[in-house]
């Protein structure tokens, strides 16, 4: 096991003085340690491609390499700037990727991580990115050599790391219970929307909680859980609504809407009234450790208006759920509901495993 602090000190000793990326549960201790760093040294980005872009820009003006951290599911988001800008055959820009390796072979992980876990090394090889797997303290000694290789050859290099390798102090974040509880809200949503209403939910705890609360009447409720493809729930919901008469609700998270915010004006431009958008805003990336999210500084009322939504509803307190949710569900105009929710770290939520059954149920294919 490797102490997060020692890993960070090692990187800093090797001339890395800027960290950026998208949070990941495997790297939770690493990003927890960076949390007190100022913006000039650490920035949480909207998506992994953006983080690679930042690393490229940093290098262009400082000649120093940046550490870009991500979960391997974010590798896809970063492929484009890696292979069409940073690659040796184009601008040849060094950087160090630190990748949380979910779904590594022989490890039992969730459905969405299985394929990505198997192809992570292959993807790096295809992109000509030299990498090492960090397993223990001894591997720390290999890092200077890897960074050296990246700097000398002016190319991205990578470290991949499995679960439970990077340790750290268990920081218990103070949880303010002033807003709405996610579970209470989802329960009300399931009660107030009829069974024909279909919900497309985003990655992480939101889908797992919806799954848990819908499970009693699994065959009656038709939900599509976006266990992977973070940030794409909006476009999936749009596609479903496009060819359906049913009411479709996109149940999204703040980290997720921000990851691919460009989809939002497209979503808002949908011109039938069977599609609705709900943002569960806890101002954090709760499912992977509660890291900061830039949503904290966004005024979603103003944003939703300029994205093209005709109505904005805000829900902040449990006692108003029924009233506001009813108005929102009945609204004929394309509407955006922002629900300010508490963070709760409910790691014990069930995992969604039988994904083909979920799809068949959603598409009403009976077997
Ligand atoms: C492309 C990609 N990058 C990173 C992750 C890891 N990840 C899973 S859930 C999550 C946080 C989602 O945040 P938000 O939408 O605000 O929902 P919350 O967890 O707060 O409920 C992250 C970063 C991922 N699944 N996919």
C-alpha cells in the first residue's frame, strides 16, 4: 500500500507541480490530499479531455509537466486531445496520467467497468503511452524513471493503479442536512409520477438509489440506469422521448451535467412536452468521495434560462417536495427542476448487475 501523501511528494520532487483531473473512488485518498491545494496547483475539471487540455496549456507556458488524474472510464474522454494534440507525432507534449484501474482482470467489479478494465492497458499501448502499474512502495522508485522518459521523449506517460493501493487518512466530511434527502425525493418522484413515466438516471449513487427504491415494483417502473457514460443521460433521455409518447424524465447529477454541458441546450431545444429534466445538486462528486464540484458557483436558474428551458423550479426543503414536484410534473413547458440535496455517503446502496434485464424491462421486451 502507498500513502497518498508519499505519492504526491514523490511527484512533486520530480518536478510536477500541478495536478488536475476528474475524481475517482480509487484515487479518493490522492484527491483528498490535494483538496487543500490552491487553484494554482490543483484544479478539478469538467471532464478528462478538458484536464488533458489544461496539462497541454500548462506545458506550453511553463515547460513543466502536469499530473492528470482520472478513472479509466474517463480515458475515452481524453483520447482525442491525447492522440490528436499531445502525441509525439503532433505537438509532442509530455504529461503524467494517473489512472484508477476499475474492472482490472480477475477483479469482480460492476458491469460498466468490465470491458474498460480489460482494455485499459491496450488503449494506452495503442496511443503509444508508456505506463507502469503502481502496486506497492517499491514501485514508487520506478516513477522518476517514467517521468524522465516522458520529459526526454516529450510524450504522455501513465501510472495505473488498482483499488485499495493508495491509502490515506479517512477524512469524515461534515454533512449538512439542511436540504432535501435524495432518497426522500426519489421516493416522492416515484409516487407522484405514474408508472408509464420512464426515468433515465445518471451515473453513481443517483442510479443506485433509484434502482433500490424502484426495486419493489421492478416490473412496473421502467428506468434506464446510466451506470456508465457519465454526462450522457440527457441525450439518452432525449432519444427515448423522441420516439415515445410516454413522459420521460432525466434524473441527473451536477457533476454529470457539467461533464458534457454542451448537450444541455440541445436537450432544452426538444420541442414536444413529454421530456423533463431534474438536477439533483449536492455541489459535489458524491459517489466517488464527495470531492468539490464547480456547480457550487453556477446559478442554475439563469443557466437553465439561457440554455433554452422555459421554466425553472427550485426545491430546497423536504416539506415542499409534494407541492413543487406536482407543479413541475404538470408543467406543459420544457422545465428544469433543481433539487438541492444533502450529501450522504451511502456506500451501501445496491449495485445494478442484471443490466440486460434492465434494458428489456425498459423496452418492454418480455422473456
Ligand atoms: C467519464 C467518467 N469519469 C469519471 C467517472 C467516475 N464517477 C462516477 S460517479 C462520479 C460523480 C458524479 O457526480 P454527480 O453527477 O454530481 O453525482 P453524485 O455522485 O454527486 O450523486 C464520477 C466522477 C465516471 N464514471 N465516468
